[in-house]
């Protein structure tokens, strides 16, 4: 996580310092927001395609912050701990524990006063620790990289400054070190945000 801290601080500073100047006091601001979410990770269909038994044996979580620059456009930064994925193939067990910093552009469709649908796309700087256990033999390795991410979700807005979110995301490529042919992480998460003027 330490290598992500400078980038996370830089991103948070950028969000705080890009509050737009309003033309008049009657124009509502596009809010800055921060939030937290808990997710349920798993591997995508590529695991099943190659005949491997991959599952998420852990929960994931993320801290995020964002800015709506327009009613339909936003930018979001998140630090995500993606939990632990596990692959079992005969006597060999492989686990992958991932975390990363994600930068996303949001496309937003408001739904009356109830909330809004959104889609997101961006890139994640990720780091993964692998552990392979076969009998008494334990092998550990590490990999990192940058990969495309995307997701969809819905935010229920209430009390003017809060929202509750449900979201699906497809995250980094775990590559051949997890299963031959590669696999990515998918996550369904529940979270909440607080808005600031």
C-alpha cells in the first residue's frame, strides 16, 4: 500500500482544489464526495472456461472520493483492497491478494430525485501477492501493473448530502500466475457517500 500513498494524496488534493467557481449564488454546486464500500470479490468467467475452481474467500473494501464536474460527468479516485481469491487444482492451491489505486471517469444519468445510474471506466495501478501451496512446498511471488477497469452502479440519494450505492466492477487482470490463460477480479459492492459543497 505504501507505494500508492503519494498518488492517493495527489489525487485527493486535485479533487479538493478543482471546485468550480459559480456564476451566481443560485446555481447549485457540483459536489465533492467521499465514501466507503464493502464488496464481494470473485474471478470472472475465464476461470470456468479453463476448468479451474476459482472463488473469492474474502470480502473487499474501498475508500473513494470524487467530483461531479457536470450533471452527467464525474471523476473518481479509489483505494481498493480486493480481498483474497483462491484457485484449487488437484493438490495445488493458489491464492492472490490484490490492492490498487483506481482512477475512473463517470457517466451519470440522474433519475428524478431518487438518485442516479452511472457507468465508469478507467485504469487501476495494482499490486498482487501470490501464494502457491502444494503439499509441504510453499512458493510466494509478487506482480504489479496497470489495467483497464469498468463498472456500473446506482446511487440512492437521501437527506441531500448522503447516498447509498450498489455497484458492479471488473478490475485488474491477475494474469497467468493465478491460472493459465489469466483471470480478472469482479466485485459487487455496497457503500455510502457523503457530499460536500
